[in-house]
């Protein structure tokens, strides 16, 4: 550990310093596509856009798992509902081409309702029973999406929905290269900025929720549901609200995904996706927004970075020792294990949690 | 009527397969409260190790009877899986015993990914055919067919369940396990070596995984590095359905899951007049599961874990 | 006091180090021509993905051994192989990566679900794409000039199978099972249409999924309907066990499959139940193709058993390079017109494209398992002229 003096503490709490940091961060995020494209290639801008999508998803799951302590293993279902809602109403499938500024909020609302519907049967369940039921719901939604092409073709089944309208306002389409103030913005950049805006909105909502009565009610339920009920908290409504809020974020992310990718199929919404989003939340630091963001960034970027194991081996050893395709996920799994062993409460947990954990370990001793 | 009987037979055998995997799963589940995602992969490694040994024996040309070769394969797989289970527990789970429960879950996921990809590197990506070593003479009754191998699997699952129940309720080790699962600290104070008991539980669970692995591979004739994933999920479902940590519950949950899936696949079509079909069999299974849990929130037979709040 | 996490810093540094290993790829220079290959190299379909990779690699290695000169420069081909994990999101990221790496052409992807969204990215960058195995008709219905496939799509194959089942195998009652993937469902639906049109009765329609290993429940339902033939739309890794389970349940019906089932793996997994199974495969039998037998021998020597699509991946690579040779250039803008005009013999069959990018008039061969081996039964469709060409 490196100890830094008290002057740092002083500095840390100075509001002017805080503003300076925020402005620097904002500037960095704005120029990120240009810098990344120049340094690493356009695929990394695309990865950055997906990182933002996953941050939204992870923050949504963070409400359910991190704040309210409800283990949800089927979160990808909300992502799927949001994506298909957009896809079905803005593509040649039904011949409807509704605008995105209508579909995204509507999709979010529909997903919200789904969250309530999925949460309702789980109210009496604790821990792993809840996990299995949510996992079941995730699978049920995916199976329905995969099979509702007969007798009435609603979702087009495993073939998926193609040629989804890109996100556009009138003539201004995000999928076309735009020019502004002398800079060119390819499609990926446009989507990146839209996702950035919405991610910031999601972060803002999460922050406000955390600090609100609802947020505290969630924490109360997470820590001790019986005591919370004794204190007068309506556990049923609060739990349903957690599911609803978490789901709504997933719905927004889903709609954006459909518009961005132009094609959705049930293969994108498997159990493994749910598990990965859960990993992002836990690995980053459950219940702590910066931690969750970090978790999402790492778990999306790391498998992509590991594609370069080939050139890395080339650079280090002069030749490729082991096929990078073989190693990629193996190293990823090892990284997961290593991080959890070294930092069990997450890479960037909230200080409250860390204190709790330290206190707990100190009291009970070691097994 | 004969279709009904056949579907029942199918369901029970499928259920016995799930039970075989779930029994090992629920042992660990009960004592640590840990969703051991890696259990399915240990089953897979058991199957692949056994296959490697069996292929060696067959390739050597020695005229040995099928069941003997299978037994040798099993004898080779069990120690490997036991060592693997012990290693996983020591390296990945023990350091996290005081940590939040979800930390161990993520580690388990990591272990699962590592084992899958390690198996992919060692045994390759292709599907391996498992030779038909065990007798499968069919018997017909009342229009349904069941063969020796199927009967053996059901009997084996029942035997293992009986053995585990005897272990947990009639031996000192079992008492120590029960004590540890209820309250590790007090058990330690009472003279139970908690670390050893937990390690032994993992080792026994992994040995069972090896048995399950070889039976699954022998029954379906296929072994593949990705086969553990779905099996692990089904075992998890079965264990929860029956009640976490409850051994009889795991058996019951497994059998019930198999029967539900079988009847679901067979009868959803006729029941809904063709509107839904057998592609919704998993939906049917999960809906039944959810219904059961709504009425019995701790599983069919209740759980056997300490009250973790 | 603040504790700056050493672990956190260490991990970030490691990540940064990893990223410095990459960076912008220099454009193909000094005669190195990059060709992309995308397929799932990890996950449940990785054995097929690796098979595609091997097929393409064999072609690349052979062309390099030949030593080609294009546009006055001696060229060396380099295969850039990427794993898309059969996930559409990853597929688009990988596609962008290949575009950044300035590949001259792409062989891939394997699954339709990843090929379709990726095709948009290749199209926007003007890079030709030849898929060895994506069979969803939508792929070539998007209007992209650079999208091709060297395998007959589901519509063509399903139709052929349906007609063959009724007219040649003479069955009247058919039960259909599919695995609910884009491939399986597409093939089964087309088969059903064609079989019905030819006069057969579909007595049962059952479904499974692509992870399942136990089919006894749906097979028992099928048994109750007493079909003459069971058609399976899906892959060999499930078709094989399915055929075996059929026999163990005492179902006497014939088993018919598509190209997903027409493989050595199917025979291994089905065991004794494979005898008498009929399956189709787009193209002509390897033995009948010039260079087909030697392709199989060369492949087996280097990579072992062919899974399913390696010959098509080989053909895709060869077709790309052939077009480059004809245009005497590796510039996509220059060789794309030649690619569209391709008319050559591959190892899987004659290769020519229609105006959408689909294989034109592709013949489809039916095979039967006799004595534990696949034997060609008959070839349907395809023009005799195309077969005799070259």
C-alpha cells in the first residue's frame, strides 16, 4: 500500500478540483472516438460503443443485485424485450417504421412492465431460489422469441429480424457519415455519442436513486428483509420497483442495440450474457456505480484485447507458441478467478462495503 | 397408452441422469451455499478422462469385456476428478469463504470457463463418440421399451442417493458435514476440522461427478468439452426444485425435472391443439418449477442449509 | 490516508501493455495480402469453426507454395483468422477489426446469425465476402454486391430433399424434426413445403434445440404417428445420437437429413443406426470432382478428419484468389467484378454466382450410408454444361 499525505485529502474534497476532474473526463469522453480510431483502429470505437451499452445493462442489473440484493440470473430477458420491441416496430417485418424517439421510451416502459411481471412471482423467494426463477424467466423469454413464428409470425423465429431502421431524426441518420464543424463523424462515432448521452442519463438516474428513500429502502431489504419490513417498508412494492427500474435500463439498451446493429436474433440473448452482466456488476464492485462501470469496461474490453495474444507472443517470444484462439477465453477465465481472489468485494467497491467486509473478517476470524 | 408409458420411462431415465449430476451438486451446495458452476465441467472432465483411458484399452487390442473396460475407465476418472475437486476448492473457493457470496459465484464461473477451454485445448474441439460398452438389451412391456443400460442408470442413481443418505445421517463424517453446514464456527468449536470436512465434501462430490460423467457419456454415446454447461444448469435446477442441500430432494428434483421435460415435449402439442409444440418443453419445465416454488418457496422437500441472512 | 490499489494499477498496466501489442495494422504492403476468415473457434460449434479455418488455410498455403504474381508484385497471402463465438455482436466487432486490418477479402462467417450483420460492415468498406456455410436466404437478399456464398441456400436444398423423399424414396407419411436454429428451421420448413407439394402427409412436427442430447420424448411422440420417414433439420452432433435413439426406441422409419448430417461424425455418433441413412450435400461428391480426392487426402494429412464445411471454405478461398488472378489485382474494387463472374470447378462442385450472390444452379448430391461409409446415391439439379465446364 502507498500512503499519501493529508494534503491529498484536502485536495480531494475541494469542489474546484472536482469540477476540473469532471471537465477533463468530459473532454476525454468527447475525443475518445477520434483518439481510439487513430491509435487502435475503428473496431475499438465499435467496442467503445458496446462498452457503453453494457454499462447501461450493468447499471440496470446493479439496481436489482447491487442495491436491492436480489440475485437475478435472467437479466438479459429485458435487453431482449427492448431490442425486439424496437426491431419489430422499425423494420420491414411488419412494415412499421416508427421513430426512435417514440420507440425508446415506449420500449423502456414495456420492459418496465415486464420487470414487474417477472418480479411478481419471486417476492417470497430468497437467494438461490430467486436466482433459478429469474434464470428460468430469462430462458422463457428467449424461447418465446425463438419460436413465435408459427402459427402467427410475431418474432420471425430463429431467422431473426433484419434491415432494422437505423436511428434517425428526419433526414439526419446516425448510420450515415456526418460532417460538423469541419470534422467527419462516421456512423460508429454518431452511435457512440448517442450511447454516451444515454449512459450519462442512466448514471444520473442511478445516482439519484442511490441517494433517495427508495435507494435506502433497497439497501434495507438487502441487509435484512425482516427488519426492513418491521420498519414499515413495503417490501413487495420496493422489490417490484427494483425489478422495474432495472428492467427499464435494459429496455433502453436493447432498443439502442437493435438500431445500432440492424439485425436481432435470439442467439444474442443467451444465459451466458446474463451471467456476464452479473460478473460485470460483482467484479466491478456491487452497488458502487464507478465500480460497476469499471467492471463493464474491463469485461467487454478484455476478451477483445486478448485477441492480440498472437502479436503479443510474437513480440515477446519471436513466434506464436500457442494458438491465440485457444488461449483467449482461458486467460479470460483465469483473470476472473484472479480478480475475485485478490479483491473479493470487487475492484472498486464502495468504501462502506469495504469497511463492512474488513469488520466482518476481523470479528469472526479465519476459518 | 403405450406412448404415455414410454414417455414416463423416458422421463424417469432422463431424470435419473439429472439426479446423478444433481446429487454431487447438492452436497457442495448444502455445505457451502455455493452455486458450484464448475460442477458440470468436472462431470465433463470425468467423461473425457474415462474416454481417453477406454480408447487406450480398446486400442491395445486386449479382449476385455465391455463392462470391465468401462469400470477401468471409471476407476481412472474418479481419482482425477477427486484431485480436481480438491484443487478447485483449495485454490478458488477456500480463500473466499469470508467474502460476499457472489464473489465465490463469479470465481466459480471463472473456474468453469477455465476448465472448458483447458478441455478444448487438451481433447480438441470435435465431438468424441463414446463406445457402446455396457449391455443395452431392450425389454418390452406394455408397449414401452426399456433397456438394461437405462435400468442400470436408474438403479445407480438410487444406490448413490441411498449411499449418500447413509453417509450423511449415519456416519461421523456425515454428522460433521451436517454440523458444518448448519454453523461452521460452532462446529469448529466442537472439534470438527471444518477445512477437512469441506474438502472431503468437495472430493466426494467430484467423485460422484466422475460417475455421472461416464454414465452420461455412455448413455448418449457422445462426449464433448462443452457438454458440462447444460448439465450443470439442469443439476442446479433439479437441486433447487428439490430443496437446496437436501439429498433426497436432489434425487426427487432430478426425477421430477426429467419427467416434466418428457411429458412437456410429448404432450404440449396435443394439449394446446397444435398452437404450441415440443419447442416449448423448457418453458413448460420452468413454469412448473416456478409454480412449485410459489407454493413451496424452499423447494419440494425443504432445504438443509444454515439460515443465511 | 489513501491507499492506491497496487492491484488495480497493476491490472490496468497489464491491460495497457496488452493493447500496445496491437495498434493500427499497416496496409498490405510488400506483397503481403491479408484475407480474413471468421468462424466460431470457441464454444459448442468450434469443431465446425476450426474446420472452416483449416479448409481456408489449406487453400492459402497451397497458393503461397505456388508463388503468385499479381499486378507485377509477388504476393504472399496471410490468413487472418478471428473467433466470432457464433455471437452476432462479436461478429460485428470482428468484422470491423478485419476492415481496419485492410483485408482484401473475407471468408465467412460460418453462422447466418453472424454473417448477416457483419455483411453490412464489409459492404460499407467495399470488401467482398464469401460465406462457406451461411444458408439463411436473407444474407443475399440485402442487395449487397459483395456478398456471396458457395453453398446452396436452405430453399434450394430443402426443396430438393422434399421432392426426393416422396418421389425417389417413395414415402407417404413423414415426421419432421428441427433444432430451432436458423439453419434447421429454414431447411425443415422448405422440406415440408416441397414434400407436401409432392403429395406426402406430414404426420408430425417436433422440435428440439441445438444443445439437447436426449430426444426420446419427441421421438416417442413421433413413434405414435408411425411415419415412414423421419426428416431432421439440424447438425450431425445431434442427428447421430437421434438416429441411435430412434433405433433403441424401436422406430423403423428411415432417417433423412441435410448437409448438417452428411458427415463422418454422424456415422461415428449414430453407430449401427447410421446404416441406411440418407442425407444431402450441396455440390458434387469429392471423388467426382477434379482434385477432390487429392484435396481430401491433403486435408486429412494436415488436419485430420473433415468435419463438414472445410471443402466449402477451401472453395471460398480459392474462388477469391482466382478472381484476384483474373483481375491481376488484389484491390477489391478491381477484382469484385471478376468475382461476380466466377465460373470454375471447386472441390465441392461447380461454382458460379447469380445476380444476388447465391450459388447458381448448384447441384445437390444425395448420399446413403452403406457398410459404415457414405456412398453417393444420385445428383439432382445443376446444369450438365456447368458440370462439364473446364
